[in-house]
C-alpha cells in the first residue's frame, strides 16, 4: 500500500473524546441542579400569594433557564456525548440556562422586596 493510500485510510482528524466517568459526574451535577430548578418553579407556582404582572419577567427567565438545563442534560445522556464537541455544547447550554435561572430567581426576590418596600412607603 502506498503512503497516500494508508493516509487516506486513517481519519484526517480523530474526534476528541472525554472519559465516560467524567461525563457521568457531569450528568449527576446537571441532574441535581435541574431538579432544584424545577422544584423552585413548582414551589413558586403553588405559593398562595397573588401573582403580579412583574412576576412574568422572572418566570420567563427561570422557565427558559430550566428548559436549557434540561436540554443540556438530554444532550449528555446518549453515548455520542462522549465526543468533546457535544459535551462542550451541552456544558455551554447548561451554563447559560443556569445563569438565566439565577437571574430569574434574583429578579423574583428583588421585585418582591421592592413591592414590599413600596407598600410600606404607601401605608
């Protein structure tokens, strides 16, 4: 076999992969934080307080964040996620979702504090 033929038989670029054990730990971490996010949403939705229009902003941020976290977790479940490219994409999606959830939670607390202060000033 010639040198050119043997070079053509090998892939031009081997796909970089991550260790399965590393991916499994990431799946566990993602799963735990996704469950906390969904638990927060469920608790907030079932709270007896009155919903206000301004609650929509944090709700949308938390919902989108949760959806991105779930999508990232779903990307990691198949064996193909051992490919570094897929793993990196899932991690990026997860971090964006985690940040959006954090922004939503902070906004919800901030809006509630401002609302309580406004009631105190007005009373």
